[in-house]
């Protein structure tokens, strides 16, 4: 696209930036410029960002820039400039009539004008002259017009436009340092993360995995939405910590009514360990007072006692409906609603007001070296660098059949009758794909077919709906080898 064909956008900074001291505002606006450039580059849009004190001008090669710019924290609103001309009243009236005359015909309209600097006319002059030129075929309505025509005179130019897209507001991401967010993939932690991003806090995510690859994939997918859609200017990572070992030890050593409280303490310790390693200044959680038993004020106090970093809870006063509504707006809700709550290990009559000393005593029975080991062996993924295939391939296939898993043979019936894995049930692929929602969501499923490809398709669909389902890697040949190593009879 030639320079003359480039689109021009007026980006207004969030009012909050205007209240900052001059030096702080300059620093914040410099970060905003970097984030805007990253937002354009992320969508492969060529563009230039020019920073002025009260606004920014962005030239871009694609209309998708409007969406990208309005999703950058620190932006109040964005308007596509339809004409940029010399600040001459006659020219403004002529160009404005050509641009908006047809658009306002048969509708109501208003002319808004802003003039910064000294020119040879006033705002009222523009309103009267341009308003009169548009009037014959339209009606003025200053309160609720169908079309708002804006003339913005600044920087020695007159900008004409008729639309304004609301921005996300907040502070530019990165101006308030970095924190770690404990993320479970549910509605709460994702919304808590988004609210902190809006306050300018860059995030890394800490995920304590209690239930295998399918759960990891679901949570990574949620974190990737936060990274791709809302983290312009940053490269967030997710730290995946295998928590099955610490969880097993906890269940053996701790009294059941304290399981939930001690589990949260272990997760806080994990977040703090990761946070200190990467220079984070706080821990972010999705807790809301009274939402579940571990989130009573008493239990939160007992959990907080282990944190050496400040714990911030942006959802502390919100109810579930408010949180879900926000999750839907930011794009994580559709994924979160399919994620099972693996952290809910609440036994009958859990403690609801644990004393810090009692919680510490219960936790002292857990070997914390297991936790340190798990943190040291964690997997770290750079979220914005992940491709779609990275969210499928590593998590769909398995080379093992866990105890208690339901094994499903998806081959033709005659192949199933000739040989199948012991206790495997038979389901036609099409039937399973159409009716898997009838299956128990609390079980683990291992599917297999001739080559492991068709069953992978169904397993992937099941995972998207919150099932822990896998396709046996390598199909029937590898499955027979696996069965033989376990002493099961196979075909010659």
C-alpha cells in the first residue's frame, strides 16, 4: 500500500495518563507507543506511530488496525481519520460536505469541533458553516444524533472523521513492573490476570498441574488468549509445574479437612519461588471472598501467611456472575467453561476458618523438597510464540494407559472382534464424535484406531469440551506392542 493510500488513525490516550507528572507521563506514553507498534506487528500490519502530547497518530496499511489499536491498554478511543487538510474554514466546509453529505441524508446529525492552537476561525464558525451545508437533507440533533461529524484542528492540520471506537483504557502494559499470576484456567484467574494487565502489570503465569496433559493444554489455551489478545508489548510465559507428586504427599500427610488450605499454601509457595526467580514484585490470584471454602477471610489469612511477596486479589469483591460476564468480554469465557475444577479437593466438612498456626502445622507434614524439585523441573512456554499445532500435537497423544482409564476402540467392528485391548469398549468414530458428551466427564479416556490419526481428531474435540481424552500414539501397532509388554495376548 502506497503512503497516500495508508489509513490514518487518531489515538487518544486514557485520561488517567493526563493526571501523571510530566516525567511519568512521558515514560508511560513511550511505553504506549512501543505497545501500539507491537499490536500492529502482531497482526502483520505495516504502520507508523507518531506520538504527540495529548494523542498519537497512527498510519497503517490495514483496517484491522482499528481493532488492534483499541485493544491496547492505555488507549481511551480511536478514530479513523477520513480527511487531513489545511486548517482553512472554506476547505473544511467543502471537504466535510463531500464526505458526510450523503451519509447524513435522511438522518439526524451533529457537528462537533475542537480547535487547539491559533487559527483564523472559531469552533462555532465550523459548527455553523458545516452544519448549514449538511442541513438541507438532514436534521440537527445535538443530544442523540445518528451521525456525529467531528472536525479536530490540531498540529497545523484539520482532521475530519465521524466515528469513535472505544479503547480498553487503563495503563500501558509494563509501566507497573511484573508479577506472577496463579492460573487454573477457570473464569476467575483469567479475569484477575486481565484486570492486572489493565493496570500496567506485565505477567508471567504459574500453573500447578494436578491432572495431566489434557488439563495443561486447556490452561495453556486460556493463557494464550491473554497473551495474544491483551499483552502487546510483552512476551509472557507460562510456568507449568507438575503438582501430582506434592498433591499425593499432601493427601497422605495432611488431615482431609485441611487439604484445600494446605494445597493453596503450596501453590503460593510455588508462585513465590518462580516470582523471585524472574524478579516479580507480587502474586496475583483469582480469589473472591466467600466464593468457596478456601476463600473465607479466615482461610485466606492462613494461606497468606506463607507468601513473602504481596498477594493481590483483583476479584476480591466480585460475584461469580460479574466474573463470568467479564470473561466472556475478554475472550477467555468460551474456553474456561469447559475446564474441570481440579483444585476442588474439598472433603466432607472442610475447615472454613483455619488458624495460621494450625495450617502451618498441617503443612509441616509435607516434604517441601518435593515442591522445590517440581519448581526446578517446571516446563516454561513462551505463550505468544506458540502456534496452533503446539496446542494440539503435544497434548493429544499418549503412549501409556493410566489405571482406571476407559479405553475406546474406534476401528471397524470386525477389527475390534479380531483383537482389542483388554476391557476396551467399541464405539464407531462417527457415533463417538456425535455423542461423547454423554460420557462421564470425571473419567480419563484413551482412544485408538488404525494409525492413531482419526482417534486423535475425536480426542481433540473431547478435550475442547473439558474431557481428559487422548489418542494412543502410533495406533494399533504400537498399542499391541504396549499390550505385549504387559503380558496381554496379541495377534501374531
